[in-house]
């Protein structure tokens, strides 16, 4: 049975007055229920907790102060789930609330547990309704929205498709026309992308491009479409020309490499020289101490680190085998000198090739949180 992750943003599920549009949510639940009945498992990633809380608290607009946003989210999350539970009950579907923070994806054990929980809910025929835990998550409220979360969830459940429902018809070119298919995300597309969305939303097309990169490197195509088009989900699942479809890479990263690439924010950086960069990107080699020219940040063995060229541009991420103090002692030295420097004979490489993922950010020239590039092979488009 195929699996689709559907994300709906605040600007789509709220009314002009700023509160939850219960009629729209009921219609969305009916579309998702119909997809389940047709043999398509659907995970829903939703925004709206802050908007729902602001409505219940009688606030005239989305609060700007962090504490007020967290308070509104605490009030609104239960209200949001109440509305969804009622809407899905009308189409015979049980729902489950799943709140995720970046800490849940950063820790390998919690990342795997989240995957197992979502898989169990899908086997039971329950619709998981996933949201960022805005009550405690500072980074998400300040800087992001749920587009990245939806891409991570799509990777977690090994989805076949990611659908981002928004308030625009798709990704538009310079002439304002919707681009039906994108085979490769380039820096030009990021220049075309606008800023944040409406007053009720926190993201824009940039975050959708970032989500499409993450999903694409997990082997999952992404569709961006207008959420209020009639029966939009059914049209997307049929493959109708709706919105913009971002094609995916042929090769799906393994679960562990997905976690290395975009599960945990890097704790530090290793800057390498040009020969080491070629060894990693072309030769598929491990990162040896001799090729590292600079250590930045504080990290422990087993942490994720960013690997950058001498100009500071990230091109890989990996699991480091030692802490930052030891790394600083051995950089620039041959492996036969390492034991004398740190008293260890097992420190042959700083990052083993099996724990290293190349990053697409180096190609795009932008910093996409958690976005991953080709894993030892150059990907080609795939629907």
C-alpha cells in the first residue's frame, strides 16, 4: 500500500478572520478518508495550533512574542485535534496526535522510535496527525514552519509522495505561470522563490524548495498545490497536472544516512583541503586527519559534524569518531602519527565513509537545514 504525507499550512486551514476554517478541515478529512478507502495510506502534517489558540484567546492577530506564541500553541493544540477528530470521525477514521521536535529527530534512538510509532499507526489504519511541538520548540516558532517537518516525516515513513498544500497554485516562473514539473532544484529557483507567506503562516516558497530537496534525496517526489482547489488531493494522487511536481532522486538514502543528512543539526565543522574534498566526493573515501585544516565548534565522538571546504561551504555531513579536542590535535597529521599525539591507535579516520553523506547545499549555494545531496552517486530524475 502506497503512503502519502500531506502537509497543510496555517494560511490554508484558517479563515479570513484568522481562526480555524472548520468547513475546510471537514472537507480535507473527507479527501484523506477517501484516499484511505482507495488503498492509499495518508499521514497529515498540520500547522494551525497557534492560530487556533489565538482564536480561542480572543487575540486579533497571530502573536509575535515567543512566550505568547507558545501559550497560544498550548491552548490551540487541543482545540486543533478536537476539530480534526470530529472531522475524521465523520468519515470513519480514527486519528492520533504525534508531536515532534527537532530534539526527537536529532537523537538517533528517538528518531527510530518515531519511525516505529508512525509505522504502527499506519498498520492499524489510524491517520497520524503530526505537528511541531510549538509549546516547547523555540527554533521552529522563530525560524521555520512545517514544510521541513513534513519532509522529515515523509522520510521517516518511507513515503511514496509528499504533498504540500498551500495558498498558491504552485511554483511560479518569472512570468508568473506555474511550472508544472521541476527536474532539478537550482539556485535560480531559490531566487524566484518569495519570502514568508501570509500573516497566518510562517513559511513561503523557499521552505517548500528546501522540503522538496530533503524529500527528493530520500527518493520521494513532492507536489506543491493550492490546498483549496476542489478535490485537490484526489487529483494529485491520480497524477493529474495539478500544481508543481518536484521529481526525486533515483536512489533513496538508507534510514541511517537520512538521519545523518537531515535528522540532527551538526554540532561542529571540519574544514578540509582540496585533495581531501576530492577524496570524499569523487573517491568515496573516508575523511583522514591529514586532509583537515580547521576544527570549529565543540563536539563529542558520535556527533554529526558538517564538512566544509576551505571557503566554509558545506558539502558533506558525517558522524565524527572523536571529540573536538582530539580532532584539533590530529588534523594535518598522517595516521601513523596519530597514536603519538593522542595515545589512540584506533583513530584512523575522523569520519568513516559509511557514516558520511554528501550534501546538495554545495550545489545550490544555499544553507538548507538538513537537506541532503547525492549519496556516493549522482542522482538522476525519477517520478
